[in-house]
C-alpha cells in the first residue's frame, strides 16, 4: 500500500512541477532555429513572430539560422534539444515531408520525433520566367519542353525544396522533362532567373512578388486551386490547362518531442496569437501568404497527407538527392 501511495505522490509532484514550469515559461531566452539561410521565406516567418512573442511573454526570442543539408542540420539539432520549451524549429515543409524520402539514414523520424505546434502560413508557388523570355504562357512552356526534352532549365532553392518538387510534379503531369538546377537558397536562384541564366522556376509567390511587380520576372500561373489575391489576373495552372499540380509551400513550428502538455499548450497559444497579430497578418497577406495558425491535431493530419503525397511524387519520378 505504501509503495502505491509513494508512486501517487511522485506522480502528483511531477504533475505539479510540469504545471509550474509551464506557468514560469519562458524564464530565459528562447531560440527559434531556422534550418535555412537568413532572408528566405522561413526566416521571414521566424523574424516576424519573434518580437510579437517577446512582447507577449516578456522574454527574448532569438532567431538562429542553422542551414545546410536541405534543412536537416537544423531539424536534427532541434530534435536532439531538451524538450523544455527553450528551443523550437521554424521550418518549411521540406525537412518534415519531402527530405525524409530523399535522404537515407536521416538522423530523425519526421513523423515521430517532434511535438507539432502549428502550421503558421502557406502560399502557392508561381511559375516564373525571366522578363526577357520568349515564353508568354504555360502552353508556351509545355510546347518548348515537348519540342526540346531535357533542355529547359528550372531553378530551385535546393534539392527537396517545394519549388524543386513542384517542377517534378509539373513534368509528370505534362509528360515532359526539364533540367533541375538546385541553388543554395532562393536568393541566388532569383538572381540567375532575373539574369536569364536559367529558363524558369516554380517559386514561392511571397518570395518573388516584388520581382514580378518590378517587371524583372514574368509570372505565368499559380499552383493554387484559386487565383491569388495579390496577382488576380494570373491564371491557375488548372485554368492554363495543367491539372493536378496544386501545391502550397508552408512554414510551421515544431518542438523537440516530449514537451510537458501544459507548456506545449501555452506555446501553441502564444505562437497562434503572434501569427494573428494584425502587424504580422498584414505583412504576410500583402505578399501572398495565407494565414493558417491551426491546432496541433490539424497539423498532424496535414503532415501525414503531405508526407504521403510527396512520397508518391518522389517515387514516381525516381528522384534522388544525389
């Protein structure tokens, strides 16, 4: 009997400690790890919410870029961190649903090794070509690909990025084949596209909207089911004659597995409030993002769907990261 009472007392003490830690959190600076270079879409999200979190919780939230290996260096760093609310990963979809199908012996299990907090935002990709390109429509691109198989170059921010996989899906659905040119991040890909060193790219709309508006890139179609509010005259790929290439790039927040439930709930509420701050919403919506800020349960179901979808695309295309 005594050992049962002792066990109950220990359990109650642990529960009390967890509750107290959640109430005190954060009692020291919190790190938001971005597994990509500064300046990209994912970095934008982290740097937008960090000051809002700091205002609400009266503690510093520091963005730390740990780039490399298509986002897996930063993801693995967070997976190994203590589950104490001091470290979060702000990431794109790549490390969570794409790269696991491209890299063998990944140091983490994307479906099991993280506590999911929320999908923050999503945005469609947009098919863009240099302003000097002869291609004025999706039909022009498809015709050129069919006439010159394996010749037309498509830039991406790197192997396993949403722009890479969108191009692969586009080729699969049109029965064509281009050449994938991976870059180390979006910025150098944009520079070479503007300069005409590459022929086309599927880029996050938020990352290239300023270049489209400035006339440095020509947008041909968006990958969303509906037209984008920031480019209302631009057709969807389906409207342009290419079906089943509806793709959203997304950014999300996860934590090391094992956060105390009360702390996880508090962190989720804080991130959602930061994302819904009018200043953050205006910043993102104006460049083509859709705010999501959903629940961990919605995130889990969405991750499973995306994981299965990109596995199918990668296997069908026999895509390798090598």
